[in-house]
């Protein structure tokens, strides 16, 4: 890969992580506000709608959409060229498939942002749970679709478990430059990964259960999962913890945007947090 292409790809990666950070910062902040002041927690679509309603919202949302598409491009190229040195064994192939799926997810999110812009900042499914229920219902019109819903739930559960492992083993440090900032933010990043993993476990479980029970209304996205937490005993506290965790996960995204190292594109003398 030429230096120009490597620079462009790393630029797309950093823009993508920054856009991701904006989305999760809004989701987490809205969840915290709902926990302490009332109101409704929102998912990804709700966060994008919220952003569109701010001053210069269409411009801001357009920038975020571009970042989400950039992140998708980065993930697709990353998976195809194995820029993370994941390898071609079973675990490596699984990781690369996960990278490609992450890219596809962010293409959908970017399209959602463009749709909100073209519709004048309105979204009938802003919470994220309704849209998840919709595509689940459409898929479950056939037996194959129902299996696909179950698989989607299991994959989401797997991502949640992966984030727990990533946080516990601190594997993210292997691809992070060692600076005073990254050292100070390491505990925040770890908490963010745990919190995001916990939310995805809830989302994945609900999607899988919807497929197994053939009841699409049981499926949920991040927004609906947060509202389910709020309705539990000590729900406001749980929602506050989840919201703080998603804000922390946004910090992880911003740290990635600024300090992430791509193994196959980095010089060999860079010192990482892993030592």
C-alpha cells in the first residue's frame, strides 16, 4: 500500500471513530438526562435525530454521516487486507468477519443519518427499538428469515461477550499509542467497553428471543434496551450507570480517533500502552 493510500485510510479510520464517538456521546448523555431529570432514553437513530434538531443540525449530521461511511470503508478494507494482523486461523477469520459486519452496520447508520437530513430532521422511529422490531417482523415472514433473526441476536451477544473480554484483558492497549492522555483515560475506556458490552448483551438477548419465540415485538435496539433497564427495580440507577458507561465508550471512540495504531500501517518504533 502506498503512503498516500495509507494516510487516506488512517484518516478515514480516525474520522469514523470520531463520528462514532459523537453518536455514543449523545446516546449516553440522553440516558443520563433521562435517569436524573426524566424523559426518554434514545438509541442510535434517536441520537442522530437529536443532533439534526440542533443549530446547524443538518450540517452537523452530514459531517457525522460522512464519518460513519468513512468508518464503514475502514472496516471493509481492514477486514479484506487484515490490517490488524488478525491472521487466517479460525479466530482471525472470525474477527475479520466481525469487522466487515461492523462496517455494514455503520453503512446502515450512515444511511439513517442521510434519511433524517432529507426528511427535515424527523424520525418516526427515533428510539431505535421500533426500527429493530420492524426489520425483525419483516424477516420473520419466512422460516429462513426467522433463523436470520436468531443468528443476528447470537452475533450481537457474541460482540457483547467480545467487548467484555477485550476490556478484561485490556487487549485494546496493544493498538493504542502510549501517551499521558491514553494512560489517564485507560480506566474510563475500560468501563466504557464493559458498559457497551452489557448493553449489547441485552440487545442481543432480546433479538434472539424474538426469533425463537416468533414475536418480533420483543426485539429491541439500544434505545429500547435502555428503557427496559429504566423499568427494572432501581431502574433510574441502572439507566444512569448505563448512560455513564456509554459516555465512557464515546471517550474510547475519541481516544481511538486520536491515538489508535494500525499494525500494518505503523512504524515499528511506536510504543503502545501494552508495553
